[in-house]
C-alpha cells in the first residue's frame, strides 16, 4: 500500500504543532506529510496586539516555518487555500491542488462583524502580522499628520477599541503604554489623545472574575483609558463611530477604530460545504469531522462543548495546541493501523491577560488569582513554555520573553 498523504492546512498554533509532533512520531517512510500556509512563517497570534500597538516588533512574533519544521520530512507549501473538496478528498490552492487521505484543518479565526454597517470597510482588526503592522503604521501616521495640518483634526488622536473582551483589554493595555511615547515623539500633549474602549456588556471581560475585572479597569483607567460600558457599537464610518448606551445614540469623532469584539472560524470551511456554526465545525470526541471521518479539525475552526456547562469552549491558543497534540497522536495510530483513537480532553490551566508589559491579571490552577508582577511573570512562563514545546530551548532563547519582571 502507498504511504498515506496527510495534509495540514494552516500553520497557526493548531497546524504547526500537529506538523511538529508528527515529524517526531512518524518515520520518513510512514506517511507523506504536507503543511500548507499563506506565509513562510508561523505567528503567535497571542502577541499580535503588542505588534499592533508598536510595543513589540513583529519579527519577535513570527517564526520562520523552516526553523521548526523539518522540511526533509514535512513538505511545506507556501500557498493560500481557496477551497476544500471533501467528497473528492482534495484541496484547491491558489496555485495548485493537493489530494489527501487524511486532512487536518487548522485555518484559524477571522473577525466576526455581525453585519454592523461600515465596520468591514472602516475598522481595523488584529488577526495577522500584516493587519498588526497596518494598525501600528496607521496610528503613527495620524500622530505625524496632526501637526502638519492648518486645522488639526481631533479624530486623528481619538483611538477607539471595540470590545472589552481579552483581545480588547490586552490591546488597550499596550496602547496605554505606547501613547506617551508617541506623544513625545510627535510633540503632542498627552491630554489631546483619547483612548476609548467601548463594550456592549454591562462589564468589561464579561464572565471573568469580578475582582480581577475591577483591578484591570482601575489599572487601565489610571493609564488614561476611557471605558464606555454597556455601549453597543452600531456603525462605523471613515471619521466616526456610533454607539448606543442607555437608549441614547452617541458619536465619537475618530478615524481609528480597532474591532476586537468577536471572532468566528475561517469562513472558508462553510464555503467548502462543511456544516459549521460561524465557521466552527462540530466534531466527534476525537476531533474528526462529523461529516468526513478522514478530516480532523484543530483550533478555532473546531466547535467543542464543555459537558459540565453545556457551553462551547472559547477558542484559545491553549486549546488549539492541545488539540494538535491529540490529533498527531491519533494520526500516528491510524498510520500504524490502530483504529482506536483517543478522545480529546482539554486540560485547562487557567487564563492570564496582560494589561501592558508591566501589569496583568489571571486565574491559574483552578482558582488561584494573580495580579500585577506575578501575573506578568506567569504570562511569560506560558509564552516561553509554548516556544519550548514548538522549537526547544534554542527557540526560547531566540524569541522568548526572558525578562520576567518587566
Ligand atoms: P490561527 O492562530 O488563527 O492560525 C491560522 C493559520 O492559518 C495562520 O497561520 C494563517 O495565516 C493560516 N491561514 C488562514 N487562512 C488560510 C488560507 N486560506 N490558506 C492558507 N493559510 C491560511 N489564546 C490564548 O489561549 N491565550 C492568549 O493569551 C491569547 N491571546 C490572544 C491575543 C490576541 C490579540 C488574539 C487575537 C487572540 C488571542 N488568543 C489567545 C486566541 C488565540 O490566538 C487563537 O485561539 C489561536 O490563534 C487559534 O489558533 P489556530 O491554530 O486555530 O489558528
Ligand atoms: P470575545 O468574544 O471574547 O470578546 C468580545 C467582546 O466584545 C465581548 O465582551 C462582547 O460583549 C463585546 N462586543 C460584541 N459586540 C459588540 C458591539 N457591537 N459593541 C461593543 N462591544 C461588543 O472576543 P476576543 O476578546 O477577541 O477573544 C477571542 C478569543 O480569544 C476568546 O476565546 C478569548 O478567550 C481568547 N483570547 C484570550 C486571551 C488570553 O487568554 N489572554 C487574550 C485574547 C483573546
């Protein structure tokens, strides 16, 4: 029998970790493994808000795929997936086609815009190195432009972040630290700049520990963040954002809206005929598609439920990495003829969110709350642990966050 073709789509947390685990567990003659990704690099999505704010260079966040993937064992194809043809077991790329015996879909997330008028056209989103670079440059351009106009426009210095979930909170934390630097660089008084975080729910970080939420809001307000809570974004135009709060419509003059108010799975999966709920596909306990047993789904494209709460698990890097490990183990079994696959059981180790480089909050080990420097240090431990898993000590030394107290 010919060696099976294993094709992995996307080199995010789920895709690249599947490839790295498989290159260790399978011998070169066991299977033909192909990894497809848009770019020649993997990026740590969890650091993109720092790149977007300009507090960390994007080269720290991205990792060349051939630095961690052994390309003599895994065939890396840099291309964009156009569609999947599951009935024919084929993947159509912009520049070719691939056939598979087993497919792993790890195409990640995109912004959910909920049909809000003007959002797609006028707001920025944080979802790739390119999008993060664009936000950084756009903010800097507006600071530079401000003092070059006969009538300087306030909208250039009003930055609005939509959503106070973890992405919104982590991003305003970075921006709050960056703004004083930008003010100094472009000779702009700090009081002229507004950083506004608009959240529809009655609290920031809905569902998270209230004491930690209060800590986070106090910390960010002290750095100049203006929260609009219970405020639903209704429309975005080129130079304003409209929200509704207490049944009143209000406007903020701005030409910088960063939408961090929700994600969905990659729309390509629905376009390819998979049954999905906002891009997230329900899966069997072993992460195989309910429609196509030769297709595994990892990361934000998979929809898995917490049996205790009967609610979906949130899409996180933590879960994507664990899904990849489970999938690599199951593919290794299938290749060796063992059909008894392991069910996926998430092992949640907590949540830690940064509030800039100098502050953070978190809950770890079930219910241990962390604030301040201990949370900041813990976040770095989590980040370095991922790099260690992916590429060993060498990668930690090259890309890791090694100063634990700053
Ligand atoms: P992704 O990381 O989205 O990767 C998908 C990959 O597929 C990318 O490389 C992309 O280029 C590629 N791709 C997409 N479409 C195509 C195509 N058509 N053709 C070819 N390639 C394609 N989670 C945590 O657990 N902890 C955190 O601290 C945390 N922080 C976050 C901070 C931010 C700012 C954001 C936005 C998210 C954060 N998350 C965090 C969530 C986490 O980043 C996601 O859950 C995680 O990235 C999902 O991983 P993934 O492998 O499914 O996909
Ligand atoms: P999210 O869905 O968790 O939060 C979006 C927020 O936007 C919510 O609070 C929601 O009420 C608000 N919102 C929605 N529509 C709105 C509107 N019209 N106007 C104003 N506010 C609106 O999305 P996210 O923060 O991007 O997180 C996505 C996933 O990534 C989650 O699973 C999250 O846990 C994970 N993540 C984790 C971390 C971390 O662990 N440090 C960091 C970032 C993201």
